[in-house]
C-alpha cells in the first residue's frame, strides 16, 4: 500500500488523482489533501477518502471546514498547513498539483522529508530547478513526472537508455489558436482561450497552452528532469495529442509513447511505478484515429515559446523572471486587463530588465520572483 498526500486535490489533476485512487484502493491510500477554498468538495473528499489531515489555503474557509469535520479529521490552514501536508509523516509520495510558484515551498518541504514526488507542478522546476534537483539528489528522492510529455520521455527511457539519448521532442497540441494568423491572435478573447481542444485543465495551464508558454515551461521542466541541453529539446505541433512525446537515440532510432489524451494514465504511473495496472481509460485505436499530423511551431506567432527558449539559454535566474512575469500576465489576461498579444510583449520587456545570476539559492529565487511580478504589474498598468 502506498500512502500519498495530494497538494491541490480539488483541481483537475487532484480530482483525477483521486479517481486513480478510487480505482486502486487496494494499492493507494490518501493521508493528506489540500485545497485553496472549495471546502464543499474538500469535505466530500475527506469523507470519502478519510485522510489524516486536510489543509485549506484560505484561513476563514479552513475554520468553517474545521467545524464541519470536527471529530473526523484535522484541518490545517495557510502556507503552514500546505507545508505540513507536503511533509506529512505517513506520506510516502506527494502529488504536487497546485499551479504556479505556490507549489515551490511545499515541494521543497516534501523533498526535505525524503518523500518521492509525483510532479505535476512544472513551475516548481522552471523557477527552482537547480535547488529542487540538488536537494532531491541529496535526499535520494525520486521525481516521477505527471505532465504527460515528461511521463512519455520517462517511459521511453526505462531500461537505462538515457546514456544513448541524442534529443527529445515534446509534442504540443498547438492549443485553440494553432491555425490563427497574427491578425486573428490580436483579438482573441479569454473565453476562446479557455476552450482547449484536447484536454480539460485548470485555468492557468489552459491559458499557457493557448500561448504555447505551457510548452515553453515544459521545455525547461524537461531540461531539469532529464538533464538536457537546450539544443537537445525540440517541440513539435501534433494536433491529435496521441503521441505524448518522443526520444531519439544516437543511432537515429526513435521511441515514442502513445495513448488517448487522459491524464489518469500518467498520474497512475507516477503513483505506482514501476507497476502497471488496468484502469478504466480508453484503449488506443489507431485505425479509428486514422491520421496523425505534425508540424513545426511558429515562434513568430507564439512568442512565449521563443521566450522560454531564450530564458533557458540565458540560464541562471532568467527562467524565474519568465515564470513570475507570466503568472501575472495570465491573471491580467483572465481579468481582461490586457490583450492576448500583450502577454509575450510584457514578459519580454521584464526579461530585458534582468541580468541573470547563476545558480540562485531559494531566497534569491523568491526575491527575483517578487521583482519580476512587480515589474510585470507595472508594465501591464502602463499598457492597459
Ligand atoms: P487547477 O487550477 O485545476 O487546480 C489547482 C489546485 O490547487 C486546486 O485544488 C486549488 O484549490 C489549489 N490551489 C490553487 N492555488 C493555490 C494556492 N495559491 N495555494 C494552495 N492551493 C492552491 O490546476 P490543474 O490543471 O490541476 O494544474 C495543477 C498543476 O498541474 C499545474 O502546475 C499544471 O501546470 C500542472 N499540469 C496540469 C495538467 C492538467 O491536465 N490539468 C497537465 C499537466 C500538468
Ligand atoms: Mg503537458
């Protein structure tokens, strides 16, 4: 029986993780769950899965849930509660399914306590890559990717083949605007951007998918997870999202991992690896699908992808700036304060102000993140 803690159990990855647990109750049990403020759902989850603790970010809501769960389950609150859930004694593996930088500190707390990580939160590695990887190595902690592309690469490398790798290709659906020209991109609305063609996900990652920043963040995530150089990471548009990513080896043999787009497959593997078990996801039927298409991404139209590569090349603390500025821009776009094309424009202008430092420590990362957010807000204020 593996015991897990889920950070962000009320979100898209969190609820799908609980679905996997529901299916494999004899193999996985939940000892901690956390959420931002949706205490109705947290209450339901707590009653169904009977964790040892629940943590709620919003302190007022935590008080209310505490009353409701009195005598049944302990309720903690705020960053302290979140970190306690991440480092919870009986948890062996922690699912990091909170979006953004908010996931960094709890992930570090979990690694410090020697917990393996089922990593959904890519921003953790984008901003905290060297700190997180060094700590994980020192603690002998495994990072099992939940992101479907990284799970695919991980699966292609099973069998000690990493040493023969020559490059990887991360596939991208291209998002809802993949066929738009730059003129059409100017006028896209929040509602259009929130309609992803293949995946149902939280708002932040859905907007990132529409700008291709999600793929850019995944390029940086891949760098850290698989110890790659920028030139070893390609991105290819694949609208059907059937091939989840590929590895090419030195002998020009390529391996890919395929499946219907369903995050529960990657989540299940991240929880049960190296075991594979039956589930109720859809079996792949290539004859029914018929055609798989591929094309190069257009980085002139989708500038965010180019900016992520630039940040990776600049190295050091530049990805912290990319990530922090992007989080603010996604919020501003969702609040209809800026346009779709303002997103890369402002991120780039904030990156231009930053001189990266090499191997930033945690305090420096947090400081640079605050700096990037402040400048991004100021610049957005000038534009809107
Ligand atoms: P979501 O918005 O659906 O859920 C987020 C969860 O985190 C919720 O439980 C919410 O209550 C909680 N939360 C949000 N902000 C918080 C904060 N500041 N403090 C504490 N808790 C907070 O998001 P999601 O789509 O499940 O994505 C989660 C992470 O997984 C992201 O980093 C995303 O990039 C990554 N990811 C998601 C998918 C997907 O299919 N949804 C795929 C790959 C990777
Ligand atoms: Mg992904």
